């Protein structure tokens, strides 16, 4: 009888160890699923039409690595380092086209629809009457009243840019990231005297 109880305990212990090791092995896969993906579904189609494509894909691990190259002595870089610690990812796509008309107004609408869910809210919309020649959209992802993501679409006749930032960010934080990690320089109007 005592031998049976000891055998059952060993079996339960082994089963528990097997379960725990299986769970630990699955955690990296589960963490990968949590990592945000670049949300634009037309990415490959646009790249095929473009003369030049610039891609920056920085998940949380790559952001931590890239932040090591920022200076600890420059105020803007210190602010960017602090901000990066909270982000899940930064994704930038720039498409340069040889001639106008390589993307359509329908392409832009398809992209905009991806940010029409209940959590995504348009913050800025500037649309040209020429359809895509000077359009700018900024969407923010609000979760429980806190911005958890931002998407910027900037469309010109021969250029199309997307910036997707995943994680808690404020619009004024963009200034700290401006010019870093493939994010274009952003003029927020502060200190410009205008």
C-alpha cells in the first residue's frame, strides 16, 4: 500500500514536470503571437509596384537593441530611450514610385478600413481632391482611454509612407522618436516660432 502511494506521487510529480516543461517550451511561441505585426495587408502588392522600398521592422527585442545606439548625453535621445522601453514595436514602410498612379484611391481606402475598428480612432485626416496627392491620416488605438498604438499614412503622388507604433504613446512623444528608427523628422510646431 505504501509502495502504491509513493508510486502515485512519483507519477504525479513526473506528470507535473512534463506539463511544466511543455508549458515552458510553448511560452516563446505564445510570446511571438503577442508581438504586433505590421497591419497593412497591401504591403507586398505596394512593394511590387514601387521603384524603391524602405522597410524598418523593430519588435520589442530589436527596439531594446537599437536603443543602445542612442546617446545618453543628448536630451532627445534620452527621451527616445525612455519612450522605447514602453513600446512593443515600430514599423515603417516607405514606397517610392517611378511615376504617379502606382497606387489607387481604393488602395488607400483599403488601408484606412483596417483602422476603422472600435479601438482605432482617426485623429487627423487631410485628403486631397486629387485622390492621394497630399493625403495624411493619423489613427490612434485607444484602450481604456489610453493610446496603445498609432498609425500614420502619408500619401503623395509618387511616395507612400506608413508608420505604425505599437504600445503606449502620446502624440507629443513622436517628437522624441522623430528622425530615429526610420521615422521621418516630424515638425510638431514647438519651438519653430510659427
